[in-house]
C-alpha cells in the first residue's frame, strides 16, 4: 500500500512539474506539446470548412479527436493536482480548458442546436481561448526581461498573437452568420475579408446581414486598437535602436 502511494505521489509530482512549475525541465516540452496540439487542431477546424479539402475529412477527424484526447487528459490532470479544485473548475482557465473539449463530445449526441455543421465548428473554435494560455505561458517564461530589447520582442510576439486571434475569431463569426454570402463560404475566405477590413477595408466584400455589419464595425474598432499598439511597438523599437535605451531595473 505504501509503495502504491509512493508511485501515485511521484506521478502527481511529475504532473505538477510539467504543468505548474515554469522553471522545471518538464514544463517547456509539455507546453510545446499543448501549444502545438492547439495550433494544429485550430488549423484543422479552419481547413475542413474548405470544400476542396473534403477528401481529407478523415484526417481532420483524427486530428480533432487526438487533440480532444490530449486536452481532456490535461484537464483531468490539472483537476487532480490543483490544490483549489473548485477555483480551477469555475475559474477562467478551467472554463477555457473545458470549452476546448466539450463541443467535441457534445457532437456525439443528438442535440438539436448542433444539427448545423457550422454551429458545431464554431463551438469547437472556442478552443481559440487556449491561445490566451499560450500567450500567458510565454509571458511567464519571459518575465525576467531586463532590457528594452527584450520587452520589444515580447510586445511584437503579443501583437502578432493578438492579430492572428482577432482574424480567426472574427473570420469564424462571419463564416457562421454570412451563410448566404459566397465571399464568406469558408473560414479562410472570411479571414481574408477580416484582414482586408483591418488594413482599411480595401477590397473587402460587403456583408449581407445586419449582424454582419455590426461585426465589421467591431473589426474596424479592434483594428484601430491594434494599429495603436503597433505604433507604440515601432516607437519602442526605434527608440531602442537609435538611443540604445535600456529598461530601468
């Protein structure tokens, strides 16, 4: 019995090192695995909306269930090792982890509100929230940035992650609401329209619904915020290059 408890404790300690302790050797590879699974699964969901890729539907299904299995194991592991279990379950990151797997399992049921393939895909794209976890882990692993150059690199990474997230999220929403509009027939096409709006609206296809127009307005607003952030980053980089200003310690 004592030997069994020792094995259980070692497994639990290993999971804690892999998932919670940023300085451990296991943390980096674990985060890389989870990040890679997140990115590949999101890319798979996006590409399966393209009609030309229907021949790869079985591969998309394999990717989906593999990712769902990995995220389910992570959720159960965190639930086991967290000292405040209810805090994790009802906290933001716990809900984010649950939302990344729940739509996949809901798809097995005969749910009326999931009859639409588009609806199910959009729910599965709630996995996008996991990108926030990737960003959080990246920032925590680089929290010892001591120079302005280090801060600039972090800010550039945050900017491109935010830009990618905004493009995918709004592209997915427009794909869901603009079903009758050929310009938004799949998520990549919808993402292209979002990108055009973000750069000033040059050549973007008008939406055919009121809700779509509201989304376009939101995209323009977010685009202005991202542009302001980009200007700030460029200013910091130029300041560092020209003056060699270091972040005060």
